[in-house]
C-alpha cells in the first residue's frame, strides 16, 4: 500500500506571488488589508488575520492609512477607480495571466469586438474580467454557447474576441472554440488557460486512474479545487475533497492499496504536508488491522448452520466456488444456488460478488465446506414474511393457481394461500381469471412450523377504499364535481361510486325529460360526471345530480334556434285549437289551427296526424313562458309567392 502525492499539488505562480506580497508588506510594518480574501483558503486567511492583516469587502472601507492588496483573482476597472479615490496605497497582486485577459477584453472593446468569456459567471476572476469591458457575454458550457447562437442568430461576420477563465478545463475551452469557429468568420481566439492549471488537472486525471482512492485538498468553495475533484471522479470511485487532515476518515481507506493526493492552487504547502503525513499513518494502521483480521480468519472455525460472508471466485460446471477467508474451500452445488430451478447460477452471480451463505456441511479432513445460498434466502424470506405480517405491510405476489378454497400466490418462492373470502372477488366470480396476475396483498398469518402463510387481497382493497372514503368526506362540498361509475339501479334512481363512496342520483335528476326508469338514461358500469347536490356526513348519504344546464332542452333550443328558422318537427299531439310538434326531445311548439294550412280547415286531424314529420317555421318565442309558435301556412304562402 502506498501514498502518491501529485508534483503539481499546491500554490500556483499567481497565488504564491499574492501570498508573498501580503507577507512581505505586513513584515515591513504597513497596516495591510486585502480586498476580499487573498485566496480561497480559510487557513491562509486565518493565518494572515493573526499577523494583523484585515479583509474588506468594498473599496470605500479602505482608509488613507491602509495598504490595500488586490487579490490574485483581480477586480474590475470600476473597483480600481474607487480604490484610487480613497487615497489609500494599492498593491495589485492580480495574477499576471489574469491581468493579460483584462487587457485583451479592454482592447477588444476599443476595436469594436464583442468579448466572449468562457467560465463560471459567479467566479471572482470572471467577474473581474467582465468589468474591464462595457459589454460581454459569459458562457459556462458549450451547450449555453450553442443555445445563444440558435436563439439570437448572431451575424456570421460579427467581430468576436474569445477568452477563457484561467482555471477552465482544456476540454471545455476546445469545445467552445470549435462551436465559435463554425459560426463566426471575424473571430479572434486567445487561449488564456493557465498551463499550471492544465498540468495540475492532467496529473490529477492520470493519478486517479492508477489509485484506488484519491484525496483532493483545498477549500470546498474554491472553483479549481472543485474541478480537480470532478476530474478525479471521472476515473476513480473513491474521491474525498478535504479542507485539512482533520477531514480524513480512516474507514474510507480500508482495503485500499494505493491513495493519490492532489491539491488546489490555493492550498498552502503546510496543509498538504499534514494531509500526506496523516494519510500515511492511516494506511499503516489499516495494514496492521487487515493483517490481524486475516490472521483471525485463517484460524476461524466453521460450524454447520453458520451464516457467513464470502466472495465468489469461480463458477464451474456443477458448483460455485466461494472464498470464505478461512483455510476451507467453500462451494455451492448448483441446486443450492436458487429456489427457482430455472435460474442459472451465472444469471445471478458473477466472480467478485460478495454473498452471504449458509453452512451445510464442514469437512475438516478435506478442507471443504458445502454451502447453500438457497437455504439462507429461504430463511430470510420467512423472516420477511413474519415482519410483513406484524407491520401489516402491503406486498406483491403472483397468483399461480386456483383451488376450491381460494387462490395460491408465490412471494419469493414461498406459497401464500388466499381464502376465497379474501380474494376480493364476489361469490360466484371468475377466480380462474386471476391466475398469472400480479396482485398486492397483506400477510395475515405466518406459521413457520407448518410452513403456512395466509394472505389477503381484500385487506389491501378495503384499506384503499377506506382511505378514499375518508378523503372524499374530508373534501366534499355542494357543487363539487366527480367522475363516477354507476353501481346499481332502482326504480327511484341510480347509485354512483364516486371513488369509494356511493351517492344517489334521483330519477328526477337524471334527465330534463320525463322518464319512467333510470335505465332510459344510464346502465350499470357507465362512467358519468356528477355533482353534489347535498350530503349528510352523519348518515353518510350523498345526493348527486347528473343533468346540467347544458343538457336542458330549452337552453339548447334557445342557443341553436331563432325566430324565422325553418325546422323539421314531429306532430306529437292534436287538439281542437291546433297541433303540438316536437322540435327537440323535450321541446314542443304549437301550430295553431289557423297556421296548419293556407285555407280554412274544420279540425287539425283533417290535415295532420300524430307521428307525422312536418316542416315548420318558428314565428314567435316567449322565453319567459317557454312557449314557441310554429307555422306550416307561412311556408306554403312563401312557396306561392316564389312561384
């Protein structure tokens, strides 16, 4: 086991320069403050605070007596001007590579170019760069750049100046560059990624490929430290980002052969040294513990009935080999792998799997142990069954057969009997139709001695129905609408299930027309929309309505017909004074005897008969009295005039 420290771990040139400037200025006796933390590392900031170095957030907080040091990330042009206005002494510790980018975007603006910055918007370095030009665009990913091009559709010859945050990744920068080259013909690209950052990231990637665990040291708020951790996670499954040695957890490195350490550009050497020393001590302790564990396992005895952990080392033609960490060679016969005989060992096991097994037989002379996964799985299922019964848990099973008493389901290889009364199927219903279906049930009884388990589908549906009922009664109110199912019909109405609760639609609320029985409108099984007319929570009664204003024949007539319209009608009744004709079901109009023919007639039946279809003209509508006047004569005279 070994600990490997990256050569590039720790301060980059710009950070090292900024820290040295603070130390030197403070040592000369100046009253020093930094504009924001000098670097993204609380340990360094705390150390400087002990030396009397303060931190200010705004330029106006600086007094003439202070020496203000600008941090390595740099600041905007406006901040520089505001600092100058305070009269304080200013030392610019901006990283030279960052300072170069300030000049690039400033000159780009003078040349009429639009600066595009690839980086993290909220990062102080990017905020500072953006502050050296009047207008710029910042993109954090190639997808953002592509989306802007698609939505804004900028001109091909738009003059562009493209730069990058110094700590951006080479991959991200190249992707954005390729996109920009395809879109813009008047483009200047400046590769401003710090090569020290690029080398650090490249070394972290290579180290994480070789090591079983990686430790990234640095402030969690630091952008370049976070990016290092992200790169390491692409190649290594065990990556820890620590602020100091105190954050190391020894349990994370048990059984680990090689540990790699890298650090962000803002991490001081003394913290890296401390992490490296502590990590080496952890590895040594783990080696000793592992040796003691192996020694104990080598002399450990096994007994029939034991439950032990092992690692699959091979899958042969008749058995599965298992390393138990003892002097015995463990094996599982194929027929002891699974309760399902159709399952092949290679379908559920592979070399390297850690499994728990049951010791069937120990042969010390031959140094072998016969194991069973099937028996242990069976024991666990019975434990689960007992727990499900006690906790009233809803479980899922498959119906495998029907018998005289009910149904049989299988749950993890265990037969579960479901009495007919608990099947949820009405007496005389189709029990056989349930075979092959996956259902939810509750385990109501478990008897290990008799290997008997009883379940109930009805308990689940009953519980669900009860919950639905409580929800309805908690939320019900007059006028509320429900989508329900017609459950039964009586002479006086229809009972509708609105989700666990039955309500009654009186025959008078089913239709605007006069009906004799509910079956003229609905039938059992119909899904209909209803609304609450009234309810009584104490008596658990709900009165529902089905007919709506939109269904009202008179409203339909008023919406679709006007005076002067010619319509088809059916004579439904003859009187001495005229005939009633149906325009719509439930809407009749009167054809007065004087309007039946274009001549004088003695009685309506001289011309008309009940059931006869006629064309009529609507001559008058009395909306208040709901009376309609119709005329056949008007149509006859109209035809004569046309001739």
